[in-house]
């Protein structure tokens, strides 16, 4: 599984996912679980939706992909 997320994309996904998790826990909502998908994709550096559309936000010289 090769990474397809840029560093900026991973930071945004991690931040937004964390906020969704915190808000979900605060209000006791099951929707907070959706934040885990965003955080997990940020940690792995791979987005399955990007793979479906054969796209990537990762540059050639990001240093994480091994490209």
C-alpha cells in the first residue's frame, strides 16, 4: 500500500478527524466514530477513495512514499 496523501493533506485529515472525535464524545454521538476514518487515513498516509479515482496529493519528493 503506497501512500497517496501529501503532508498537508495528512495534517488536515488528522486535525479534522480529531475534532470530529472530540465533538462526538462531547455530545455522546455515534457520529464521532467517523473521525476515526480520517485519523486512520492520515496515520497510514493512504486514502482508499483516492485509489478508486487513481489520484494522489503526494508529491514525488515527499520522502514517505518511496517513490
